[in-house]
C-alpha cells in the first residue's frame, strides 16, 4: 500500500540502510521550471519534475493563468508558455513556501489581479519579506495582518526595477524580486547577505534572460524568455535523509544517483565530512556514496546555514549519534519554515531520548545518545516527519509513532516505500494514540 495519504505511521526498526536509489526531482528546480516555462515564448519540455504536492500546486497555479500544461506520454510535461489572462480563481499553493513566494513575483509583474493562498501552515508563514520589495517595485499587495500573511491579493504590472538587499539570506525572496524584475522598467538587482541557492539565476540564463551574477549581487534586465527543455535532476535535500540513514548504524551503505550538482545544495556533504563521515559526492555525475562511520560533533554557524537550510533536521539526527556536543547557531530562519524547525527538531530528538537544548537561533545537541523509540508530531513538516522515520528505522530499536505523516507527500511521495526497501523497517498505518 502507499502511505502517502496516511495521517500517522508506526515505524519499527532498527537496522542499517543499504542500497541504491534515485530520489524525486529537485523541488526548487521543479517550481522554477514550471514558472519560467510559463513565462517563456514557445513550448518547453520538462522531464524529471518533482511529483510532490508542492510542485503540483505550482502547476495548477500556472494553469489558472491559461498556460497549457500537457503530459508528453513518457512521464514528462510540455508547457506552452504565455500567461494568457488573469488567474481565473484563487492560486492555492498548499504547503509550498517556494511556490507562493515565487509565484507572487510572477503575479507582481503581470498586469492583473491575483489572489494567492495556502494551507493552515503556509498561511502562518511570513509574506512581508516578498510583499515589501514587490511593493517598492510598484505592485499593489495586500493580505492579512497588514499584508504580512496569506491570503495575498496582488494587483501587478507597471513595475520599475529596484536595487534590493534583503535583510535575510533567502533564495525565495531573491527569486521573487528577480522574477518581477523581468517585466519591470530598467534593471533590478539583489544583493545577498549570504549566498543562497542559485537556481533562479541559472535557469533565467537558460531561458535567455539577461542575468548577471557578480559576487553577492545579481542583476536582471527586463525581457522576454524563450522556451527551453529542462531535465530536472534529483533533489539533494532528499538525498540527505539517506546519507544520514546510512551513517546512523554499523553496516549502512547507500548510493544516490543523478543529483543536482550546482551551487549551494550539497553543502550537507561537507558538513557530514567534517563530522567524520565516509561520504563522496561526484560533481560530474551527481552520485552520492555514503558508508556508516563513527561521527563526531560539529559547530555550525550563520555562514553555514543557507547551504544547509533544509538539511538541519537530518544533520541534527546525525549529531544525536555523534561523539561530542554539536552547536548550531545563526539558524533563526528555520523558525519560518514549514514549521518552527528549531523547536520541532528539538522536540523530535527529545522524543527519541536525545538531550538537546533549544536556543533562540539554533540548538545544542548532546551526542552519543542511545536512542529509544518515540512518538513524534511532525507539526505538518515533511522534513521533521522524514527525519523521525529515518531515526526510527535505523537507530531506535522498537516501534515509533509519527503523526502528521501526510506532509511527506508534499515533497517525497513514496518515501515510506524507499525506507522499507533500504532499511527493512516495518511501516504500518497507525491511529494517533
Ligand atoms: C528554496 C529556498 C529556501 C528553502 C526552500 C526552497 C527555494 O527557502 O528553505 O525549501 O527553492 O528557493 P529560503 O530561501 O526562504 O531560505
């Protein structure tokens, strides 16, 4: 059976993770492939797209603009570009922060009215960070809490380029501003606090935009995009769960193939190496190879965070079994993710018997724990749920209960099946106890 729609699972481990696999298409690239193909003139073929619900919401959003998206018969999509009319209904982005924020940039550049919203978790996440620069470009944006929270109402068009330096290191904010900049008068620049993932810059160039990166500054000129074909590589953030799974237990050995190899997405590999992990990442083929290793604690600070922003729960799980005390700081942005990821990563580790102290912008994890099975509420956060499942399968002997499991399908449908195949764990649908 598929566990994708199941609200709670019981995972009974604990053995090593062994095997090789491919993970879903990169979520960040998938959102951008749909959005850029929708803005472009002509038809783009997109293969390897993430099939998670987050990306499906972006597909439905562009279809509301009259963009035609068709199956190509071989598992890929054909996107006939061109926003043809105002969205003919509310754009519901589900749980997807990237989906709503990047689409908001597109809506700001479009001469028409758009209404964007999402699920109960997304409606609690900060939207002022994109609304403010987009307003400075000339878009009219309103929303709950004086325009800070979704639903957002955007009347776009007639923008002017700005020079913007976001106060937070955020690829989503950078991308929203750059996408709006495509239809502004004059160039738009974004200067980053710390370098973040560069998918938007890389993909804008592929779609023929005039975009330049100079150190921490990105500049985009207004202009039309031209359709291009995109083969979406595997998502390194999903591979991180399997890297940690391999490391948790003696005898672990995992190979993940066909991962994205570009800037800012596989920094977790370097962090695990600093922890003593036997891990290789081939920059040419995108193959990651991991063998179980004795881990030691690591110190992670603000400059490390943008490169591992989605991998902190998984890395925290590795820190729990490492020798010594791991200190993570400068990670305040994690409180604005799918859940408050500082609080809920700490809560998850505690459920397995790990000693962890939550700080304002991070956590202190005492390693070397002997894990016991636990009960974990994912708080609607797919990455908390998947990390808990890996700990339950590989490191905590006995049965663990994970609630809010249905969040996993936002990014990784079929995760439970991969877990069973690699670890031999038993996964069962459970009722909340
Ligand atoms: C993403 C950027 C990151 C990351 C998110 C995907 C993107 O968010 O956490 O999962 O695709 O641009 P921030 O840029 O807000 O840190």
